[in-house]
């Protein structure tokens, strides 16, 4: 029987630690086959992202992105993820894409931090105060219990204050901050989820030992970190296939000569393996680019289907 799983039905029934573990386990399996298809004009695009993972199954997330929907009071992104059985190809679940994306995005970043951040990290700074920021705060504090303090910064200070006020039940001290440079300089982990096309996090601000988690950029002209940060950090990505050559966070510093493609030291398939190159000292700055991908969607949707079954 095919499960139909909506965002509303899953509310409060999923566990962040289990979602992060599902991504880790998924990367122990053979490397995924993935394909993306984009159709339509920039103002109304349909995207289909498909993956096959041996031992897990098949998945396809199809969704539309309509920029003008916000003005109509409608969601900008709408769609669903189909999960097919690994043995007989049967349709096992239809999962609302919003649910998959929210869980996948935060779990992706937290797995990166679990593998790369200093174990004694206590202070998380979230840059941005949108929907992604809220799930980041909840996921980080649920999975990394050492986080005692969470600061939130947004271009509009009232947006950061509103987010902090809405985050009930978080086991950490929460505060909205207005000085981004100062906040970056105090944080152990910086997690950035903005729509920036120019750097908002500068290398000169980042102190030794910091882990920087970059989420927002998803197009070739978007970036959140400057060349200085990318050049002096140990660089990692969730997926080489979906980041290198696709996202400005890497395209632009490669084009300027600040880094090369070989500067990326590993992705999740490397990082989850014993003896992997991870953080090498408490003073090393690590940068992790969360780029997503259909295989991460499949790992997440398969976890959601199991958890809700």
C-alpha cells in the first residue's frame, strides 16, 4: 500500500537525530546515480530530481517554483517526492516535497557539523531568519547537545527577534544579534541560510577553530562566503556532483583563483568512512557547503516513510 505523507501529518513525529543518521547510513551504501531536469521559464520552473541508490531504492522529487506566488498568498515551491521499492519497483510513498526539503536541508548541515566541527562547540550562530533558519536551530540543538547558546542574525533585526520569540522548546539560550561581524567572531559554528549573491561572511571575521556551514547559495551567481574564507579553510561539500560546477560558492572562488576544484577535500561519501580526512586540529577552520541533491532527498524520504509507517 502506498503511503501518502503530508507536512501536517508528520508534524512532531520525526526525530532529528534519526534523520541525520539516515543520511550517514545512506552514504555508506554505493554512490548514487542522480539526474536533474529543469523545464519552463525562470519565473515558473518545474524541476525533477531523480536518484537510484543500490540497497535503498529509487526516488524522484518533482516540484514547481513560481516566484510570483508569494504575492498571491501561495507557496513558492510545491511538489512531491515519490519513493519506489529497491526490489520490485513498487511505489511505496508519496511525500510532500516541503517536508522532504525541510528535513533534508537541516539534517545535511548537522551531519556536516557532526563530522567536522570541534566536539567542544558551544555557540551556534544562524545567519538568516527564514524557514530554513528555524529548522537549523531545532536540528542543531537536538543532535549536538553541547550547543548551549544560539544567536540569530538577519538583515532585518525584527525578523531575527521574531524567530527567536517563536522558537519554543529549544534547549539552549537564544538571542537575536545585530552586529554580524562580532557574532561571527564569537561563534564556534556559523550556519548561513540566506539568499545572498554577495558574501555576507568574511574570512577576516572567522576565528581559528570555527566550523562554517553554508546553505543558502544554490545558483551559479550566489555565494555567502568570500574568497578569503574559502582560501584559508579546509573545504568539504555534501556532494561533489551537485556543488562543483553548479553553485557560485565554489564556481566564483575557483574562477578568481582563490581555490581550485582540488581544494575540496571530501564529500559525505568520503567523510563517513573510517580514517577519512576531517578536521585536523582545534585551530583549523572548516567550511562545509550544503548543496543538496536527489540522493539526499531519497535518503530523507525513505527515512520519513519508515518513521511514519
